[in-house]
């Protein structure tokens, strides 16, 4: 297989490239040259938002292109139009954010979509940008040759958003750790490497259309995630399970200040941890255990010898130590711990 990766030097794109190389595929990576591409690929350089920025893609043919773009949809439009006669399938890594807010628990790929998205648009907001890019891919390649991968929470090595790296580094510091309850709260996520393998399987199976691409609901829990962090770091950390109402009353922001966590029974939990992924499972989606994801992410962080990379277009995540101390001082533990 001949794969063209638009991006491919960070997180999801890098995972796709490494998985493709592992299968012996011929891989071309088109990127801006700000980061080093994995060894074994052919690198093409260009800035897809600049005039003539796609010039390096003027020639060549591939079986599939994978695109993870998250900004102005016109960049996907331009790339798709340029490649449509020379590429077999356009795989666009989208997001479950394209669904109209707030999708109920159990929502499928047929749920209502965000309004106001356009394939020719400049940058607007994340949800409309992702939906506009979906429209651009389908417009150029048609419904039968475009695969829309609506990802959810991504974790694993090379993470440049900071969610699992923050939990690992916080727990590695040791001491009492604010653990938002309930401990048994289901979390829905996917290891970025499992996402990558499914994408390549989808290319081989010639899949098309939209797929919710996250692990099954209940693949892990808050407790399993944080306890795995304690285990792999070997830290002298004490998880203090705290009632969600206490966390919210203290003004702590779910998802951003306590990454991946949102209160049970909320719109946020239904939307972020409640997608129906039966369509993807029916095509062979396989998900590794959370212990493996946590252990491999910790190993990657240690090998970095410093802090994890951070995407410039995403705000930092995590809780201020002083705020954590104040919440822990309330002394109201989660009764379901």
C-alpha cells in the first residue's frame, strides 16, 4: 500500500505513520518541517495554508491519504481537490465534536450535526472546522471514497494535548492527589495506536462514511486510569477520592483542569463518554487495556527527559496545586470510592 500522510510528525498522524511502516507500507509524509518525520518515510515539505503551499504534492499517486487537519476547512478542500484524481481514498480524522450539542448518551453516526459548517470556510471554531473539513473531503472524493473518522478522547504516546501526561506527572510528584469521583465512573477513550491500526484496516477494507472511533463505553473507569498511573510511576501518591459536587463547588473545571474527567449524569459525560461505537466494533476495532496505554505513555515521557510537547492551538490542562490543596482540605470524600 502507498500512503500519503498530511502531517504525520505528531500524535495521531505520527501513530498512523508508524503503524503503516510496521505493515511494510510505502509512506510519504507531507509536513511543514517543524518536526522530524519518522525514519523510513519520504518527506515532502509545504505549508498548506500558504500560496502554492501544496506544490510538493503536484505529482505522485497513492492508494490513500490520511489527513488530521483541525483548522480552516479550506485547507482540506484544496488538498482534496488536488489529490482526487491520484489517490484512491481520502481518510479524514474528524471528531465527535461535529455532533450538535448536546448529543445524548448512546448517540450514533446518525445523530444531528453542528450547523453552519462550510467546506470553503476559514477558521471558525473546532466543531464547525472539523465538520467543514468532512464536507470538503466528501465533496472532492464522493461518499464512496471518503472515510470520516470521528475520534473521541485520544490518549497514548506522543500526546501533545497534555491530558494523560498531566496525570502522570502530577501523580509522580506524590502526596495526596485529588481524585474526582466516583471511582467507578466509566471513561470512553481510545489509544492513539488503536485508532491508527483501525484507520489502516479501514483503508484495506475500503470503508467509507462516518465512524465514531473511540473505545467502547466502560473500557475503563476513572479509578482504573488513575490507579494505573500510580502503579507505573511507582510514586508515593495517595488518591483521595472526592465527591464530584465538592469538586464542582470549588470551581474546578471538568475536562480541562482535571483532564478526561466530567461529572456523572451531566451533558458533558453523555457527550464525551457516551458514544455508540458498535459500527466501528463491527469492522474489527480492537482496543488495548488502559494499563498498557498508561505504561507506554509514562515510558515515552521518561525518554523525553523533560516536559511533554504542547500544541500551540490548545490551552494547557491541569489543576493548580494551591487549588488542589484547598479542595482536599474540605474533607468530604466520595462515598462510592
